[in-house]
């Protein structure tokens, strides 16, 4: 569950946002409220706010209601009614001949109007119905399936928010890298202008650096757009108001990780992955549904009774009752039952096929996550080394240009190499942290990571 402090922080931020909107009527230039979030806080907050998680919680409530309905079918069903009516009866319609009617003192077959008052309560209780029992067990299993599906959705949201947080951090680092590139371009442009003023460089050298500077500014605009887009995607996943300025307190970093063997990671996944538990319950649900339909072939026994008062006048009513047992024996329904049995039997086979598919998918995700983590770990080291070499290349090219030993073509080439090396470092760190999240998700250990 989300920590109370996190939820309170988000509520305060949203309250400040609404307050800022009202103040805007007086002061039009109000900045959106800041919401400082670490990766852990973002993960915890998304669990309560994400729409997918909330919808699946409603499915749990619906499954619980369905189970209550199935249980109610096995409990006593009591109803009551109060009836008062005035009627006439055509006795001839009941097979009484005219001579018998005359013997009863009746001149015609239709009786005079008379009143009947009846107050009665009735009871129906299934004493034994194997089909209802299996249906109730299937409904209880449906609650377990809905609960596990909600847990799957929660973990998917946690992983998604974690990856979106990393993408937002990557966008932050990209903006910082572009500003560093602009600062470097301005320094090199100043150097080219000074060399031209000293008569040891040409206008082409200056123009070349100006072009490089404008290209870098263009890349900065793209990075800033990606930065805002990444934040909007993260806000959407968190399920909070868009009129909030997110401040991410974590950063893209490298940490030492212990690389597991595939068999160990697979064993952990087989034990922890909720998808496997949910699919096992879906198989059980399909089996119970099949058993419920098959059990309709079994005779059922029910108790039926009523008790009440009936008479021509309310003060002349007498108590009467009915009590009996009903044994229902299914014989033939036109083949409908057999068709539903075949349908549910097919669902059992389908769920068995899905179980194999889910197990294979879990194994694939674990193996891919291990490979990606191993590769991204190596990429981080290579990218840092590449950045060091690119910076050395730039220093050598700058010195050669300053000494008049070369044009600034070498400088702009080295400058491009530095920018590319910075992007490589950012991308390698993003892939490394994303692969850690994906591996934790594949093993079913997201909670331990966050």
C-alpha cells in the first residue's frame, strides 16, 4: 500500500493546483505546484491512483457479488404474499353436470360472487444440488482469479511507472547534455573568432562553428520537447492532475549487481510470478464450471412448503400449510446440456494450453532480462570509456587548431564525437536501469526493488 505521506503529498500538490487556478483570476501568471517524487514514491503512488488498478479492484467486488449470488441459490428462499379477491366460478367447467348442480341447490353453473382472503409465506430450500455446489465453488475461485489479476495489473503498473520514470530521467540528462554541447560550441566559436582576429584562421572556420552551434540548439529544442513529453507520460501513468510540475529526485546511476544464473532466476520466477498462479486458478475455474454443468445430470432434492391463513372473510380465515419434497431427475433437454458440457470441456483444454504459453512467456522474459542486464552492464563501461576518449580527441584537436596546425574541421568532428559519446552514456545508463526493472518484473520481485 502507498505510504500516507506520499498520498498526502500528492493531495497537497493537487490542492495547491486548484488554488493556483482560483488565484489566476486575479494574477494570471501563476506557476504550477511542484511535486517532488523519487522513484519509490512514484511507484507507490501509482498503485492507488492508476485507473487500470482501480478498475480491477472493481472486478474483485463484482466477483465477490457473483459468489454471494451463487451462495444465495443454496440458502433458503422465503417469500410471502397477501391476496384478497372477489370472484365467480363456472362450476360446469370443472365437470359438474346440471343435475348435480340442482342437487346442490344451484340454479345455474356460475356461482354468485364471493370473496377469498389468503395470507401465506412460502419456503424453497435445496437440500442437495451438486450443480449448485460446484457453481458456488467456481464463483469463489473467480474471486481468487480476480484478485490475482488485480495483483498482475498492479505489478505491471509498477514496472511501467518505473520505466517511464527512467525515460523521464533520460530526457533530463539529454537536456543537460545538450546544454553542455551548447556551452562547448560557444567556447569553440569564441576560439575560432579569436583565431580569425589574429589572422591565423579563416571565415570558414568561424562559419563552421556557427553552424555547429545552431545544430546543437536545434537538438536542444528536440530534447526539451522529449523532456516535457516524458513527464506527461509519467503523470498520466500516475493518474494525477497534469497541472503539476514534477521534480524527479532520483538520477540515472550505475550500481553493482550480482548476475544470477538462468536456472536460479527461473526457479524464482516460477515461485513468484502472479501470472502463473492466476492461470492455475483459471484452470481450476474452468474445471469447476465444467463439473457444475456435468452435475446437472445428477438428481437434485429440494424442500417446498408454505404456511398461511385463508378464508372467505379475514376474521374467518383458518391456518393451512403445505410441506413436501421434490426430487428432480433430468431426463432429456434436447441436447442443450451436452452442448454446454462440450463447451466447458473445451474451455478446460484452452486453459491448459494457456498455462503452457504463460510458463513459456515467463521463461522468455527472464532469459531476455538476464541477457539485457548483462549487455547493458558492459555498455555502461564501454560508453564511459568512449566519452573519455572523445574528450581527449577534442582536447588534442583544439590544441592543434589553437596552434595553427590544422583547421577546425578536426575540432567539429571531435565535438560531434563528444556529443555522441554523451548520448551513449545516457542511453547505456537508461538501458541498465530499465533492464534491472525488467528483470525484477520477470522474476516477480518488484516489491523488493522498490
